[in-house]
C-alpha cells in the first residue's frame, strides 16, 4: 500500500468500519479519495479494491476478488451486481437508470416533478467479467460469465457468456478462453 504522512492511500480498518456499509468482508481496500453514497445499501465481499476517484452510489453488491479501477462510477438506482472475479478498468461508468432522451420528456434531476422519465433496470456482471477502460454499461442487462468488453465499448443489451466484445454498441468479436478457471 502506498503511504504518505503516516497514512496509507486506503482507508484504515477503523475508517472502513465507520463508513456504515451494509456489509463488507476481509481485505477490503477503499481509497481515501473514492466517494460512496447511500453506503447503507452497498455490500462488499472479500478481497476487493476500489481505487482513487471512484463514485459508488446506490444499491450495489460487490462479490469477492473484485477490482474497481480509478475514475470509475457506478450509479445504482436499481441493483448493480459485480460478481466474484469481475472487474472494471479506469473510467468505466455503469448506469442502472438513465433519462429518456427521446424528446418527449425533460432531462435531469432539477427538472420539475413529473416532467422526466427514467429508463431503469438492474445490471449484473457475472463471474469473471471484465470491462475495458472508458466503457459505458446501460441499464437493465446482464453480462454473462467470463465475457470481456474492450476499451470504450457501449453495452446496451445482454452479452452472452465467454465472449470478447468491442465497439459501439458492443458486438461479439470472438470466443474467450476459459483457462483462467484453473486458478479458482
């Protein structure tokens, strides 16, 4: 762990306990520079690292052996689940709700009541899923076990298991090897 002025860059065990998380496991490393909102709705498994300048807000379940890289954001109006051995690279954004941009409604949290429409639904990253840098994950979908999304991908629908996906929107470009399973 990086240390400065007698501190580490991650929260101490006492600081972690003081966050008020719904639940957290062993060996949890959360950067001092991460921001967590609605912490009573966030669950964190064992061996999890959340890096600098991440934003986690809402109903979030993080499994074990998960890494959330710097500058990532999870906006979880609906449930967002990151299952065991999943991870997100720098600057990934996951939304479980988004405004309706059709033009039939106003957009944003400051618009008058009743003038907006949200499109929402849970987001699940199953085991061994990895999301590449600067990708965006939209609401109401599942990325199935073992799949990866290349950098700057846009995921707007379910992705099938053990595929490598890339593009806007993300499309399957080939199969992913399952050799990593020998380590678990």
